[in-house]
C-alpha cells in the first residue's frame, strides 16, 4: 500500500515516515501543496495523511483535499491538524476527508487510524485479490499461493502489488524501474532478478513476459 504524508513540520514527519516504513508501507513525504500534488500524480497513493495548516495557508490542506476530490482522487484522506473545533472537523469531512486526527497524537493511534482506513479501502483500490492459486491481502501485505503464506521482501511485494492492482495491464520495464527501483544503477537486470524471485516463490506463471513488458500471469 502506498501512503503520501503531507506535513511541513519535519520533527513530526520524520517519526511518522519511519513508523510507516517499519510497517512496510511505501511512503513519500511532501512539505507543501505543490510537491504533494506532484506526488499524488506519480505515486497514486492509497492514503494521504494531510496536515491542514501548510506553508500556503492555514487551510491549505482543506483546499488541497477539495481539489484532489474534484480531480477524481478516490483514496483515503486522513487529516492531521491542531485545529480541533467541531466546525473544522465537519468541514474536513464534508470536503472529502475520511478521518480527522487532532495534534498532538500518539504514533500508535496514528497507525491504527491508517490501518482502519486502508482496510476500508478507497474507491480506486481493492483490498483483496484472488486469482487462481494467488491471494493478496493488500492492507496486511500478506501473500498466499495455494493457500500457503509466502514471505516476500518489500521490493518483491511492491512489484507484485503493482502488477496485481492492474491485472490486465502490461507494464513496461522502464515504468516498473521508475516506480519500484528509482535509484538503482543496475538497469533492467534488477527487474529480471525480482521477477525471477517471485516466480521461484509463487510459481512460474505468476508473472507473464510479453513483448511490451510484464503482466500478472495468473
């Protein structure tokens, strides 16, 4: 699952990013609305944890959420803010927020809210995929093959997840490298290695190779 954190306080953002990554979520961080919008387009996040008061204004997070909803974003939005009036909560939910967490909050509560929203699922993401012997529970990041739980590394899961969320789409090699291995210097070789690992763990037909790239094979 992919999460975008939009928070201009580095002292809060750092622990939140570290926490989410320890839970094996794919996380990006933005500290302003322009960067956040760019990352929404690139990352296609399942959830956005969004501060309301950003450098662009005290209600910049509300405006960004409203713009994203109007633009068709269907993932979950969790507001993070010190603004705790009933009016602010109602406004946040009315413009498209799914939950509202008032600062200061505990890391445990933040993580619980994230898990709950991801279990609920957004309009653009499914929570479970079952195709033949393959079952993926996206929120818990569990993968089963022939009803047997299979342990995958973070990158192995990220590759499988990308293919599984769009099971009829053929992904080009360059696109997969950009999304999953953005900083590698190994080129196409690293992708072939991970495809081979997934086939070893889940069966040769889990990923199909086509002239245009790779597609979920089951």
